[in-house]
């Protein structure tokens, strides 16, 4: 039948990634899961294989591998950011780290609320509007069933030279 090879899949958690459990599929069959353990080793026979991940209805792109006996391939996976456009990501950061904490403070401290109403109302509305626009622009990608829309799976280029050791 041939020798065994190994596919290592490393999970890189993002802000929303810690809740994810990725089902690993090799040649269309589920063979394991990647979750909080962050690194999963999947033994496969030498030859050509197609690897992809799935979370519910979301799928990653298919990675095609041609493995020799004893070869180790290191793949990296994770969730893509919700908003990918750099312009709108700037306003997402402003929303999370500036507008929301100040709004919470304004709720509990009336003088902060009065200051915002008099001097910063337009800026707050602008931040909120641009963050919502970025979310709406990203919505088709979020609900897409297209592979690779929200989950990535790539061969890790820096690991190719240091992980080519035989499988014990």
C-alpha cells in the first residue's frame, strides 16, 4: 500500500476563532477535528490528497498535496476577519476601542454624555455609520457558501524546510 506521510494542521486563533471547531476532511472524508489544541497530526498514505476544513456550512479552499512516504506537511488554518477592507477595518477598530468604551462611560457619567452631545455627536455618528457600512459591504462574503470565503487553509511556507522528518 505504501508508506505513511503526515499532515500537520495548526490553528491560528483570531478574535472570533476561539469558538471554532474545524472538521478536517481528507479526500472528502472527515478524519479529525482542529480546536483549542491548536495542532493536529493526520496520518495519510503517500500519494495525492485533497484536504479542506469545514465548520457547519462554511468550508475552506481545497489544498491539494502530493506526499511521499515519511513526508510531513504543515498547514495553517483560521477564520478570516469579518471586515477585510483596510478602510473599514480602521473604523471597526475605532468602534471597538474608542466609541464603545466612551459610550459606556457616557451612560454612567452624565457630564460625559453632555460633552459628547455638544462636541462629538457627529464624530460618533460617522464612526457608527462607516462601521455599519463596512459590515454591510462584508455581508455577502459572510453568508456565502463559496469555499474559502470565511475560512483559510494554506501550506505554511516557513515550515517546509524544518518539518521534513520521517514519521516515527
